[in-house]
């Protein structure tokens, strides 16, 4: 599964398969992490009352988004 | 492509002479006994009986007095790879956990019980029905009717727990024993007959010959080149290592499928 | 009683009525749980699966729900990547349906394998040449994507939204949803295809073997096409069922029509390619293997005719014809038939490949599931109804609900 595990071979099929997998996992992981970080920053701003945070227009409170 | 070592490697295979096979079933019993195959008290459900070596009975479909019957022992074919960049062995290429592998040094398709997850994809892939799933635990406390059976276990072969697939291994443990003995005698190569499967040894009619198909001196190689030789489902190109011998055309025809306009059996004799 | 949790301004049935509604689904789920416990404790001998039918009812259910759940990724692709704004009114429902389908399938698979505790071997000891590895990787990753897409919808629950952490997190996730939709589309493309590829690569089973493009047999592409053709129809059906039970209009007509039209177009393309593929299989692969269609018996021919002819061409015509597509009755019939066709396709591929012999002296095998197998499969349906019911009641799933019902 990883380049340092037992059955790994440095062949093209491993590169393509695991390359794409790790790319997908990285995208998912990084994007989720960005959402976490932004949330944390927003919470810090609100806690410190640094700025008036605009009301977030939520998607499905029966208003068009 | 993985590095193949065929110039050093062996290709263990089998030739079964159907003209000699009497259908006694000793091969089935010997195999089950040798390999610690579980037996339940009620084995009427043939779809779930574990029979690494299975004896089929076929007949030519003609009425008396022209009826002819043939017995067809079927171990695992240990299908080979298409070495010209083609496909892998059918069951090997599909296993998701790499629990089955074709060993290029011996030609044996191994099954690793401790790796098998029990997804049964290999069973779906194998057209020979050579693979068997452990629907029950053979020797655990949940299966009281196995009590006592553990006394008949051979220490050379690991028993399998439920949820894993098993199949004929060409008595791989015997290869290991033979190699150990040879090593102790300061030899690296095995002689013909030093490593044979349990079914080969047990057959009273000596219908089964086992050896190295890539060694031109071995009897099994010579028999595989015989006019009477054919393989099961030849035209699907699974490259089985089990050859059959029969002097009867109807038996040869039973080894493969033919559409009405295809008359000749397609026997490819390359290894 | 639970009105504080119900979306602002939405009308829902009373709590006791809802409680009674959930009872049958909870019972189904409990029955499924009991059957699963039996299988885990006593082993898979509780089923009628055998060394011939290695893949049986559960795998048919798995492949069917995954195909039907394709509406999630495809609607997401159309909404966030192609920017079809009308679909924003149904994307939440599609995501929830997708989540139900994929999580249900994973739950079923956990029982189906002989050694469930070894499931991580698929990842740690992966055989990159196996289609099943591609399936398990992509489905696992996609389930996490679906969960991430579902979370913002959950956080829009009135009470959860009051928690600032959930409020902001849901918002930020929603803002970057396009990236998840794109990743989900990529992953879904591969696992939908690999589910077909699983059978197409079995070159020694002529019934399912196919030629293809490089390592991908034609079944790879046909399964993707059939999934994206049927998935939106399943989404439409679930929406229509919700509308019928809640006695409200939930999704505007233009959204439904767009999905139905796209589904019809894709179904047309799929059927053309499927018929060509079937022709090539009958005249190419089968003779090469020494078999003919008649070798598989009249049942097979009948099922193939049903799959392509009755449950393929008829819904295709109904969906591409504006007159029938705009009629609620014919639209539902078309969607039902389309989904049935896809389920039939999965059934034929899985059960047919197991039952039909390859060795000439082998026989045709038959199979009937046990009640434990049905229990788990139906438990998944109970699970689905439960999750969707809870989501509809407590979450603002349909943005246009208020507007269409003038509360």
C-alpha cells in the first residue's frame, strides 16, 4: 500500500494506481482541512470580537442560494 | 511484468490417463486425508463439500450397448500466465488481497489462508470449480461434530478456519519436505519422483503422473506431448498444467465447448 | 413535541404519526441486524451461497444499490461542475440517497466477506491488477466524500445550526463543495466502471467476458453509462415518493424534467452501445469459446430480452418523448422500468456468470436465498427509509419546499 510496505514494487501499474489514489485522498484531506482551519479562524474572530462577522446566508432556509 | 525465472524454474504439472482411471476415488480420499480437508457429518450438500480433487463421471450419451463411461479426476489446474504480455492466471489476477499467487519457480498457484479475506472473487472467476470456501469452521468449538477429527490431522498442512478459500496446492508441503531432504543431502535439484502429490502416490491404477513439465526428461513432459493429450477448456487460454490422456474422441470433445460448426478439438500442446 | 428540530416554517406530520411511520423500518433494520449477527457468529453457512454461487443475493443488492445511488455523484457533477442551477433543488436529496446506498452497501459487504476483520487487507495488501481493489478503494473514498457532502445538510438542522462551530463548518464545506463533487465524480467513474470490469475481465467465463480498451473491458464503460442513466431516475422516484407521502410538492417541475431528459438521453446511448456489445459478444466471444447463446438456455435469452427490450427500450422511449416525460404517471413508470432494467442487468451478470456452466460436463446450477440473506438485504432498505425519513423531517432537504407550498 505504501512505498515502504512489503509488497510494493516500483512499477508503472503501482505508480498509476496508488498515484491516483493518493491524489484523491490528498485532495479530500486538504479540502476538509481547509474547511476546518477556516472554521477555527472564524470562531477565533468571533471569540475575540475582532470584526462583525456577516450573517452567513445558509443554503436551505428556504431562500434561494 | 514481474521477472520470470523460467530458465531456472520448474513447471510442476500433472498428466492423468483417463484410459487407466477406474473411478475408484482413492485420489479424492488421499487428497482429503493428506491436506486436512474438513469433513462434516452430513456431506449431502455437494455445492459446499470441499473436494480439492473431484471425480466427475461422464458418459457418451449413447444407449446400451454403445454406452461408454469415463471418470474425470479434476484437481486445481494451476493455470499459467500468458507470458507474452497477456493475462495472468484467472484467479490470481482477481484476488484483491494478493492471497493467491503464481510462483514462477514452481508453477504452483498458492493460496495463503492467513491472507484470504473470503470475498470469493476467485471462486467466481474459476470455471473449473477448483476453489472451495470454508462455509463452516472445521475444527473449532462451534462445530461439535468435528470433535475427534483433529486426531487425524497431518502436522504438515495448516488447517483452515471458516471464511477462507482453499484449493489443491499440488501438495506443496511435499515439495518443501523433498527440498529439505535434498538440501540435507547437499543437493539443490530434485530428482523425478522425489516430489509427487498424494493423489499421484495413492492412485492404484497409476493413472496420475506428476512432475516437471519444463524438464524434457520427466515422464510428465513426454506424456503431455502425446497424441492422446488434451487439456480442459483449452480454447479459453487459461494454460492449465493438468493434462489428460484419452484415446476416445468423445472424451476429448468433453473437455471443451464447440459450436455446431466447430468439429476439431482445439488441442494446443505448448507448455 | 420535536417542533424545535423541524426546519423553520416547514410543516411536518405530528410526532406520534412519525413514530409509527418509523416502526416498520426499525423492525426491518432490527431483523437485518439479527440476521447479520447470525452470519457473523455461525458463519456464512447461514446463507444458501455455495462454491458455485460465490456471489449471490447480497452482491446483486450491492451492485444494484450502487448503480441506483449513482444519482448522487452525477447530480453533483451536473450541479457543481456543469453548473446546472436547476438541480440545486434536488442535490440534497440526491446526496442523502447516495449516502444511504453506499453506506448500506458497505454494511452489507462487511457481512458478505468470510473474514470481516481482515477487510483492511484490501487496502494494505492490495493487488493492483484486481478490479475488486479498484472498487473497494474508490467506494471507500467516495463514501467519505458523500459523508462530507451530507454533513453540511445535517448542520443546517435548526438546533445544530445554532452551534457556532457547526454553523461555520457547514458553511465552509458548502463553499468548496465543487472540489468534493469533482473528486466524487472521478472516484465514482472508476468504481462504477470497475464493478462492471470485475466481470468483464473474467476471460475464462465466456458469459461475462468482454473485449475492451486496454485493461478495461467494455462492461466497465457500460456499467458507468447504465448507472448514470438509472441513478437520476432513482432520485426522481425517491422524490416523488416523498412528495406522495408528505402530500407536498417538493421539487419544481423543470428540475425533474431536466433530470429525466438527461437520463433518457444517457439511456439511449447506453442501449445503443449495449446492443452493439451484445452483438459482438454473441458473434465474437461466444463462438471463440465454443458456445452460443442457445447454450445458456431460454431463461437467459428471456432475461436479456427483458433487460434490453422491455426494461430498456420502453423507458428510453418514455423518457425522451416530451409528452410522456411531462406526464407524472408515465414519468414514474419510466423511472421504475429504467431502475428495474439496471437491477436486472446486475442480476443477469452476477447470477448468470455463477449459474451457467463453462465445463461441458458441468450442469446449470440453481440458487434460492435463505431468510437470513433476505433479512440483511431488507434491513438495508429499512435503514434507507429511516435515514431519509429522519433527514426529510429534521433537515431542510428541499430548498423550494416553502415556495412551492406557500406556507
